[in-house]
C-alpha cells in the first residue's frame, strides 16, 4: 500500500516541489486547495493528473476534519500560510488566523481523527528576528519582528505543545529563506531575477527596492523540501534548522544577478521607501549541523548558482512569451 500524504499549500512554491519529491517516493499525494474564483495551479500544472486535489482552508477546521476522515493520510505537511512578511504588517489579523491559529486547527483535526498521523510544520527563520546569536541554531531564542514572525512563533510552539501534550509525531522545520524560479514575484529574489531579465530584454529600465543592506541565508527550495521529508521519516520527532550557513545582502543578490547578464546594478536599482518595513530583520544566517548529523541533509546549491538559475529561468520565461506573441 502506498503511503498517503497530505500537503497544505500545494499550490505554493514549496508545495509544488514537495509534491514532485513525494511522487518520486511512490506516495499518493493529496493536496489541499482553497476555493478561489480563478484556478491558480500554475506551479503544479505539470503533475496535476498525478495528485488528488481536495478543497479545504486553514481558516475552517471542519473542512480539514472532513479531509482527514475521507482521505486518511499517514503524513501531513502544513505548508499553507499567509507567507509574505510585508503583507503581515497590513493584514496582521488575517496573518494570525491563517499562519498561527490555522496550525492549531489542523493539529486538533489530527488529534480528533487520527493521532497516528505524522505532522510537519513550516516554521521560519523569521522567528529569530532581532537575532541574539550568530549563527542561529535550534536553541537560539526567538524575537520576531513582524506579525508574520509572531504568528510563526505561535505555530512553532503549538506544534511542540501538541507533541508534548498528546504524544503526536509533530516536527517543525525552521527553514531559512529558500528561493527558486517558482518563488512568488513579490519576494525580493524573484523580484530581482524577473526585473533583471526584463531589463536585459529591453522591457524595463529600473528596479525599485527597499532595504539593500538586509542579509539573508538563501538556499534553493528543491533542496529544502528533501529535508522536510527526511524529518518525518525519523522515529523520534524533533525540530531542525535548515539553511546554507552563508549570508548575503540584498545588494549582493542584485550585483550577482545583474553581473550574470553583463549589466551593472547601480545603473538600474532605485531605493524606494515604499518597500521599507516598519521593523526589519537585519541578518539571518543559520547552522544546520543537527540536520546533517541526524538526517544526513546538506544544501546542494551554492548562492551564485541559485542567482544564475533564477535569472536564466526568468529570461526563458520572458523569451518564451515573446516567441508566443511573434
Ligand atoms: P507560498 O508560495 O506563499 O505558498 C503558500 C501556500 O499557502 C499557497 O498554496 C496558498 O494557497 C496557501 N494558503 C494561504 N492561505 C491559505 C488558507 N487560508 N488555507 C489554505 N491554504 C492557504 O509559500 P512557500 O514559499 O511555498 O512557503 C511554504 C511554507 O513555508 C509557508 O508556511 C511559509 O510561511 C513557510 N516558510 C517559507 C520560507 C521560504 O523562504 N519560502 C522559509 C521559511 C518558512 P493559494 O495558492 O491559494 O494562495
Ligand atoms: O524576500 P523577502 O520578502 O523575504 P523575507 O521577509 O525574508 O521572508 C521570507 O523568508 C522567511 C524566512 O526567513 C519566510 F518565513 C517568509 O515566508 C518569506 O518566505 O525579503 C527579504 C529581505 C527583507 O529584509 C526585505 O526588507 O529583502 C528586503 N527587501 C528589500 N527590498 C525587499 C525589497 N523585500 C521585498 N519583498 N521587496 C523589496 O522590494
């Protein structure tokens, strides 16, 4: 019998890579999708006939209870969230309902329907916020700097709490920023790679950004979903930091991206206050030694390769569109 696995957030960046990975492992993949007036399955279009999509929402516990009863998953990966930090300042309550309380609703559904289900929670390095040590590990205290970060701290601790209170197999992966050509356009790496491709092709001239000094530990999303899977295969549930151990500024990301197409970032990047945040996370860099020791996991994609593959993918995307218009 194939293992049945439920992914919330299957239409997102990570959900699409995780679904691909789980299919290669022979799992029956069930993806929870929320109702919308138009279909937004672009990231999973290539595997849509291999996964079962079911309707549910983190805001609606009954919908998740129904999914668990009907589809009886062995594992659940909770990747769904309001995941954009900037939006969380403008929609803090929605962010809390989804990214924080949504975790409790899903854990409660597990407790009520089948406590044997293994559960993965998508925790975040944003929880470290104003960091108290460098690099950050599983024991670094949290100091979130946005409603999103606060909501993720709640999601993290409720996951720990259900493990300790009800003996559930729950695990939090504290993942540092991870990117890909499937990253949403509003996140800084994709915003840069897409703008660089547009500028190279003569479709734009400038790129407006906020804080260029912020530093992040950026990895490749396809590497990181493998760590999620490894966590749920462990007999003992435990929380893990997943990162590259390297940090780079937004400015450096720009420099690498523009250099790759033979342009100078200083000629095109304009700093725009609109993209500054009320409170910033200045520096993130992790240490994933525990994941390497226990899970045998290590990042595979260096920073420079990540930047290039994102710019190349956006060049392909835009050139493909131009060809289809010709
Ligand atoms: P993403 O691309 O923004 O995807 C988010 C997913 O959540 C989408 O499928 C979205 O569905 C779904 N969703 C949002 N609200 C929902 C609701 N109320 N009910 C059901 N589904 C809902 O995010 P990602 O980059 O793949 O990240 C996956 C998870 O990891 C998120 O929890 C994120 O916070 C966390 N995380 C990400 C990173 C990173 O660097 N990428 C790092 C640490 C942690 P729609 O398509 O319908 O909008
Ligand atoms: O790409 P970002 O929006 O990602 P951020 O805020 O680090 O959050 C991402 O990573 C978290 C993990 O640590 C996830 F939990 C979360 O779900 C999300 O995936 O911004 C990165 C940095 C920030 O310091 C921001 O201020 O880039 C800076 N930045 C500068 N100009 C900008 C811009 N960010 C965006 N989105 N847009 C700009 O124009």
